[in-house]
């Protein structure tokens, strides 16, 4: 019998779903589970993946939120059979190192994206270096995003960035409301690339950095790379995995 740990967001819908599943299937602590079932929306799924990344159990999400791109449809019945038939996707997060104006280094991981955003009334000025080579001396924009394939349909897509197939070894570098170069939409980079942003005129044009919502204010340098040492295992119902969802999203 599959040992299940059930984790749920604080919403009444998710909590009620948790009570129903635990009553029907029982539960064990996440450390002892074969599978972790996450009940909520995409935000809670990211929270669960970050919180359980040191555990061997994969995560199977069921949508009790709004969009649920990383989630499966919620159904109380047939959970054991769905878990048995589920397909697995393995994704690596991004590692962000942000250096503040005060010299503090802050590290964080991002499953979806690392974003730099202006924190004042004026547009940010950023210098972009890829693998040690300056690729853009000055980007004037509201910000910039480095997105994984799994995160390419989130903030990246809202900023008109490309949707990336989950199996592609690339990252999306996307500008947020670029002013100069005019209408620059970004670039596709190898998954192995290290991207460095240096904030120009940082005092006049303050910038904050975020890794899946973990914010650092007043940054002067942000370095982003793929963290291959960390693997997140996500389970999906057959025919509804990330690959299919990414393709389907492009035709809606």
C-alpha cells in the first residue's frame, strides 16, 4: 500500500479536501511517505516543492486553487490508482545569488523564475553578462526575468516571453516592459548558462530581486544559474503532464 502524506493550503476548500482524503486513505509524515499529495494552487505547489526538496518522495498535486498549472484535477475517488498510473517529470530549479548595496549575499532557489524589478519610480538599468561575456551593456526596462521551462507559462509568459517545452535544455531571458533597446523581448539561453545582472545607477534606480516570491531589496548584482544538484519530482495523470500542458497552452 502506498504511504501518503497529505499537505494542504490554508484555504477552506483545501482543508476540507485534506480531511476527506485523510479519512479515506490515512496519512504518514512527509519523511515516511512514498508520495506527497499537495492540495491547493500553484503557489502552494511551489511552497510544497521547496519545503520537501530534501525528501525522496515525489509530489502529486490536486488543484484546490485557481489556475493549477502544476496540479492535477481534484477528485477524491480513485487516488491510489491515479498515483500508480502517474507520470513523473523531473525539473531543476534556478539558484539565485543576490548581492545588496550593503554587501550582503542572499541565496535562494526558484522553480519558476528569478525576476529583477524596479523598486522606484524610474526604470531599471541593467547590464547583462552571460557566461562571463557582456551581452548587453544597458537594458532600460521595468525589469528582467530568467525562467525555467516549468515556469515559462507564469510571469515569463505574462511578460510576452516564450513558452518552453519541459524537455528543452534552455532558459528564457525576458525583458519586462523594455524601453531600450526598444521592444527587446529577450533571448533563449542554454540551461547551463550563468546569467549575471549588474544594476546601473542603483541608488537612483533601485531594483529588487525575487526567486519564486522570495524578495531581496536594493540589489546591485544578481547571478542566476541552474542548480543541477536539486531535482524536483512531480507526478501528473497520464496525458496531462507538463509537456502536454505547455503545448496546449500555446493553442489556447
